[in-house]
């Protein structure tokens, strides 16, 4: 008995390889290169006059506007005002969303009562409700925070009850079979099981919060990145506008990174 | 503590699942329930542990569970049902946390059951790091930690490969030799049933009725290797089941 290939017979040809692929892997250096090349081309375009400065200011000009903002000390005032609104609005919207989402995920009455309501209100652009928010919550911080709160509340609700619906029923039955109390089953089985979905909901709602920041600061805001962008826009100061937008984009990156850290920490069991 | 099933019948809407099942599960006995797939044996097990209510009939506890028993009717599931976000010790601690035990007492139980299932080195491991056999060992350790009066096992070895199954079956036998636990053991594997069962209940296809009850007097420790008597029993069980299994195989799953 032998598995040795017989030399005497003809060579035959190798079986063609058809596996592999379909597994994109993140390569760390690519992203910065893409950014640098794009910005470089843009700068080059404006320097050579291919792109008229009226249409799009050069990145260096936008950076200049940003440095003006830093040097005047206004950046921190804008950032502080915006961050405060963002954090209060996003945090309370997310907390309320998790609460209501959990109720919908757990109780038939809440589900039948609130799910259609959520579906009906979620698609309404919160910007359209801005005047109402001003009437309800005043022209000050209240209406701005409320806009962000409402905007982040609904996606969180949907992510939360979706996550709860997807918790393995076998685990819940296991909890019941060991006589765990209802509250234990909710806090130790259902909520941890829904956490991955809640965190990916948080990613989406963080982006929505930043989008709505500009809308919220349309209403009589003295400071704030959104207010800065809107002012730049109405003065056609496109360099300032680009600088402001870049700040928002960086905020988005920071938020995404923070949530990524939270995912790494809370979901280390998934690996 | 004994369990007694009295005239259990069950139907889901129009579909009759179980019909008039009466059965005794005596202290220290392993009762295997076998039957073709879809015959309602897992449903029956859920009723024995109070996870589902039969349409008619009742499951009675005869006598009191032994002192110190935290959860008299305790399951071991086919898919292990371990929380992936808790370590081995966390999964065991989960079922103890709702009982009035102080930290030291809980720690003592955990260390004890881990030692009994030879898992002490894996305390801090997450389920994803464990093989199927190890996961089921953790589930067994978790079940033992609440000092059950009756173990309810729902195809506990069916998700494992055949070598692991052999090993775990030996563990279950060894454990029974030491502790004489009472168990209801649902399986579709006849070899498992003759290896572990003191009493083997054969269910018919849906609606599940008891076709036969086979008792095997041979002690569990003697049931190793080639054994003519056991093979005869297994053959007899298979003739009882073959036609049922074939007919069940041809049925549509959900109607």
C-alpha cells in the first residue's frame, strides 16, 4: 500500500486554484495616502488655476482660516458650545432611546403601542420641526439640544429593540430554567445580548447628531461650529466654510473612534 | 424526589403533538426518551421542567427535593446555552447570583463543580475559546452547581463529534456512578440510550405516544465495549422505531 505518486505514469496538470478572495482586509497606510493624495491634487489644482478659487478655495486657504480661528481663540468657544449641545443631546437621546427600545423589546403593550409611532416619526426630518422646537423649548439651548435629542432617539430605539429581538431565545429559556429572576434575565442576558446592536446604533446616532448640529445652530446661535459654518456660508467665505466642515468631519472621526474603543472594551468576548 | 407524568397531551393549534403520556421517573434513575425527529420528545422535556404547559395532564413532584438543592429541575441543553460574554466561572456564577449565597459560598461551589468536571484550568476562558465538548462540560458544571434533584438533558451530545461524544458519555456514566443523579435524557441516538438508560421510553411519531418502555437492569459500569445483550436491546429498539422514523422523515416539517 502506498500513497507515493507513481513516476511511471504521465505527469498530469495541477488542479486550477479557484478559492480565496472575498475577504477585504483593512490596510492601515492606505487611508492616509488617499487623503494626502486627494488634498495634494486639490491644492495643485487651485495653485495651477485649474480650479478657480471662487469655486473651491485651496486647502491651504482653508487651513489659514482654521489657524485664524485658533489664533483668535474663537475655536474653543465654538467647539465648547457645540460639544456641549452634542453631548447633552446625544447622551439623553441615546439613554431615552435605549429605555424605550427596551420597553418595546420586552412588553407586548409597549410594542403594539409605540412601534408604529416610532416608524411614523422616525422618517420626519427633525429640521422641519425646528420652528416647533423653538416654540416648545425656547430660542436658547433647549431647542438646539431637543433637535439633536429627537434625531438620535429614534435610531437608538430601533437599534435597541432590533438587538433585543435577536437575542438567542435559548439563552433566555436557560435563564428561566435556572429560576433566574425577571430582572436578572433582563440585565444579565437580554441587555448584554443586545449590546452589539445598541453600539452599532450609537455609531449611526452619533453621525446623525453631528448632522443635526448644523441644523440646530441655525436658530440664533452665537457660538458653535454649525453657527460658524452658516455665517461663513452666508458671507460666501468658502475658506471658512471648508475649515468648519473639516472640523465637523474630525468630530465625526473622534466619535467613531471613541465608539470603536467602547466596542473593543464591551464586546471583547466576541473577538 | 420522584417525578410522575400523568396523562400528558399537547397540541399546538390544530397539530396534536403528544398524546396521553404517563411516565414515572424514579430517584437515581436515568430515563431515556427516544423517538423519531419531530415526535415531541423535546417538548415533553420542556414540560417536565416547567418551561412549557401541556394542554392537558400534569407533571407531579413526589416528595421533597433534597436539602441544599437550589434548582430541583435543571436542564442541560443541546446547544449548551452559555453566555458568550461571560467566562466559564461567570457562566456558573450566573445561576448562583439569584440565590442567597455570600461570595465565599458561591466561590466554594464554583471551585467544587469545576474540579468535578475537570475544568479548573479553564475558569477564566470565554466560551468561544472552548471546543464543543468543553462547552458542554461547562454546562454540566453549571447544572451541578445548583445541586439539582433531576437533570433534564435535551440531546446533550448531539452537537458534538462522535469522539467527543464517547468521552462525554464516559464522563456522564462516571458522574452517575459517583452521585447517582436522577435524569430524563432525550436523544435520537439509540447507542446513547442503551448506554445510559435504566429505562428507555420509545415514542411514536407525531402525535407522540409511548410505544414501549424498555428497562435495562445491567449496571452502567458494565455497559462497556462489545455487549451482546445491549446490542440485542438496541436492535429491538431500532425495529420498534424504523418504520416510525421513515414515516416521520417523509412528513413536511411545518404545516
